[in-house]
């Protein structure tokens, strides 16, 4: 088995993230792992600096990012085209996508070196923007693609579509088209459902829609969602945001199509003591009250009958 390579990334605006990234890089180097860092991000003795381009993670075994969920979404831009698993160490607030916490950082690195992790695929979405039948932009998202109003003082008028058929016309602040992974992000804030990540589906969640029918909707992963900006004299344009990172200005008449992405994002998940499933993650990240839970007590009773 050849020498392993790991790309280490960090939130450059956080001193603690840069400090932790150096500790991770040094421990990996000491374990005989080749460490890559992005040019201009941070330096570590023995690390190889590479340009921050789509090939940054090519040929690596793993991408480790230290920061919040925004940092992990940024790191996904490098891990996804390379087909490399990504793991986040949470140094942000909620850090829902992150797998590890800063406490026990050395142990986390040791477990990664020992390959004590599994890899799960997270569905992405491919997003195309068209105007008068011509493609204006093409991008993707792990969490969501959001069509939003560009002018703060007014709503946007949109017509939504599912599988080539019109669904409804809304005056609204925007529309979120989300993956299951994104169901706990912007879609959740807009009133959408929490969807377990192993469920394959697409979500459409209106934001502050002035309409009788404007519920959050869950559709097939094979469906194609579309949001069209109505052309009218009083209508302003909108803006498309993908994962809060990639922005496309939308003129009136623009059409945004969302479908299942061709490439998933691979997330590395630690296993062993202290690791839990998605339900545990919800409880911890949102501070949900579970005091009084007794579990499946009837099974225990049956064992002692």
C-alpha cells in the first residue's frame, strides 16, 4: 500500500482553526502521511502547498477541514470532483455537517490514520440557469439552491414547476430547492421538514409565500424542479445562491432548473466509541430535550421474564 496523502483546510478567518489545522498537519506528518495545504491558507513544516483549484484534492485519500459548516461546504468544492472523502472538525456554531469536535483532536487524527471511518455518499443537485432558452450558468450544491429576491423592499413573482408541469405561482421572498443534507440548513429555517440523509429526495420550500397553497414539498430524486421569474413591469430580478457560496444574478424571465447531481459528495464518518446516528446528531446539535426517555423497556422485561 502506497503512502497516503491528506489535504488539510481551515477557516482562515479563525485563529483557533488555523492553530488546530497546524496541529492536525503536524500529527499526520509524524504518522508518515503526506500533507497538502492550499496556497495562501496556512503553512506547516513538510507540507506540500497546492493551488486552490479543482485538482487540489486529486489523488488524495482524504480532505480534513477545520471550521464550521460553511468551511465544509467550501471544502466540498475540492473533494467532490476528486471523489475524495471529506471530514469536518467543528469550530463553528452548530456545525451540523462536521463529524468531529475540537476536543480530542489528536484522537480523531489517530483514528483517521488507522482508517477507523466509513464513507457515505451525500446526494447533490445540479443547477442550470436559462434565459430565453439559452444557458446563462451551470453550477451545483450539496445543501441547497435558493432563488431569492434581489430587492429587499419587494417580493419576487415566480412560477414553480415539477417534472415539466406548472405547480403554482407565488409572490414570495424566495424558493429553496434542497437535498436531504440541506434539509437541516436553509430549508429548515424556512419551515421545511427534516429529512434523514439516507432518504433520496428533493425538497422545494417556499420562503414567506403569499398564497393559500405554499407547503414544503418532498418529491422523487428523479424529478426535475424549476423556478421561473415572472416577467412584468413591476417585477425586479432575483439572485440564485448555491450553498451560500456560488451566486448568479437572475433577470426577470430567468428559469432555474434543479435535478439530482451526477457527482455525490463523500463524507467520512468516524466509528467506534461515542459515534452515533443522525437522530443523535439532531439531539446534540439542536439541544433537543430527551430527558425521561426509557427506550425499549419491554425488551429488557422480556429478557428477565
